[in-house]
C-alpha cells in the first residue's frame, strides 16, 4: 500500500469523528478540476511504519481513518492495510469513485470498511468532460459501484460542483438541471431515494496544491446561492440532500 501523504488530524473528513487521512497516489481518472495533480505524478512515498507508529501513538484521540487519493482501490495491498488498521481498533472510511467494483465487493464481503463516500462526478452524459477521459470505459463500473456503496454499514454519495469544459472550450459550473440529473441517475441505478447525498463547492487549493488543469486555478469558488438552488431542486428526488458542512 503506497502512502504519498497523510493528514494527522482532521475534523471534517469522517462524519462525527476525529480522523487521520491517508492519501494514496494514482488515479484512473484525470479530472481537470481535481486537487490530486501531485498524486498523479511520481513522488516519494511515506513508509507505512511511519503512519502506523503515529496511529498507535494517538489511540484515545484519533477515532477513525480515512483512505482517499487519487483512488485507493487501485492500490495493491489495500485489504491488508485496512485489516491492520481495523486490528488496531479504528473504523475506516473509504473515499472512492466506485470505478473498481470488484475491489469494493471484496471489502464489503470481508466487512473491512465502515463508511463509504462515493463521488458521483455528475450526470452520465457529462462524465467525459468531468473526468478527462472517455467515459465508455467506466460507465458499467460506476453504476455497479453505486449499488455496492449502499451495501456498506454507512455511506454517502457526493458531487463536487466543478467547472465543466463546454463545447465552446469555455468552463462553466454544472447547472441545476445537471445536478438534478445526477440525483435521478443515482435513484435509477440503486432503486431507492433515501441516500445521503452531499453537494460540495469547488475550491482552489489554498495550501499551494495544484489542480490537474492549472487554468482552473483562477476560477472562483462555487457560489453558495448556486449550491442552495441545486439543493432545493435535488431534494425532490433525493430528500436527504445536504450541502457539505450543514448539520
């Protein structure tokens, strides 16, 4: 299991828990608005022992571990890594795009993951623009991932309201209709509408990090008013829709 970086303490990444957040390199997408440019490039990884020594030293304070990336389900040794965390007594949250359903199925079968947060990037017809790749290679996997996500003890779906490159090669935020279509897609594929669904604003990294498409580093944050309009319409299809940060 490769670790490119880890955040020692987070109060926002695992709902209701103080967590350590592990970032693994590598991704099967190339989202222009993604914050993981450094995870797509070659770099120096952190020894697993450094992470586990820290975790052991913070028992009684750290309440859970979040695995994100990149895409953690691409990692060789993921299952063994999670088993070790669980053996130490920590619940584990997985942030994933759902693009590797066979891995999700193994994790679910072995009861290794306590919480799954699946990124649904947008409506299916916008996936090529949002992920920076031909979506035909991912559609079946994403739809299988949606169904599998609902089988974990706790889960959520979420969509970041990113700028999307349009036919005129200009970027603009996803529209209310496009987010509603995303919600409809989730309901259609899962057959249910009670899922927790979070809308997240697009933000430019404030810690010196780089976006995959550097031209978006001058783009503004998703307007709060737009998020509120999206929530108002989306709750008609997914009643448990929230803007990230809401109680």
